[in-house]
C-alpha cells in the first residue's frame, strides 16, 4: 500500500508567508473576487485584529502597503475604502443617476440651484482650457432618491459648443443625457477618489455628520475641444455608482 504521507516528499519546501503578507492576500482575494468592490468600506483595523487574531501593528502594515500600491484609499477619521484601479478608470462607463434610481422603483427628482452664465474662475478655466474671466455656462444641482439627496453636481459647459444649454429643463432630463443625445462622437476623462464631506457638501446634501463621499470628476471632449467638465459627489452611505 502506498504511503500517501510521503508522496510530496520531493516537493520544494515553501516557508509560510509572513503574517502581514497573509493579511494582504486576505484583502486582495476579496477585491479580486468582487466581494469587496470599488468604493466599498472595508472592515476596520480593530475588526480585522479580532477576526484574524493578528496584531494591529501587522494589520496596519499590510493596509499601508496596499494603500501605497493603489489598492486601498484611506480617509483619516473615517475608514479605508477599496480604490478604483487605473485600468478601471480608463474603462469607466456610468449609468445616469436618474436611470439607476428609477430602475430601483424609487422616485427621482432634481433640484436646480442655479443655471447661469458667469465669468469662469482660474481653476475651472484650466480644466475647461479657457481663459479666466471668459463666459461659461454653469449648472449646480442636487439629485434626489425618494427626496433624499444622493448626488451633488457642479457642471461647466462651453457656450460656443452648446449655446442652448441654459434653455434645457434639467428637472426632466439630466445634463449628461442631453449632451450624449446631442453629440455622437464624444470622449471622456474620469478621475475618481474618496473625500470627506465639507461644509458645502453638508449643506446641499443635508448631511448631519462627517461622511465619506465618492468624488467623480469628468471632462468631456467634442473633437479636440472641451465641451464640459463636471464634479459629481456621492455620499457613500446613500448611493453606489453602477
């Protein structure tokens, strides 16, 4: 009878991974399987210490290295979130917020706080490839699900490329839907990151406490000209991008 205990005696010896590497493998496995998707707030260090029986120093090292490698994003005083990888950023395709909300069978509404022409300020001018002081269209709105604010949108549009933008009724159609229906050949650049809510966010999104938010910045080109830039801010406890 063969001795099964000796079958792998010739296999090379593989020493066990250091504990911090085991923690990294634990986290990466859940990211790669989709169990912990982008923007997901992962368990706290305290919870991982309790669940894994490993020291907090070891847990901290593992999470720090994963953050440095771009897998995690940490917000001081709030928590640690699964980051959007660079490959994901390039391939990002987003459903419209009104489409997502209505697909859930819930009620969608948009508050337009202002829709106007104004002189563009320096930072926005750089993003729009315009000169500070040039006239620009700007819309500022809050999107709601069952009357709860789930997205703050701050958008600039080049008046030369879309001169009738201010005439649209954005309570019935989103700006992105309008732009995409008007122009066939558009290209986009996205940047996604997590941020802690500030005073402006608290006011318009009606937040009571400091809240981790997902911030999406998008630039849209029509040919080689920038048509629009938009900053969309989502409270992480109310909405998940799909």
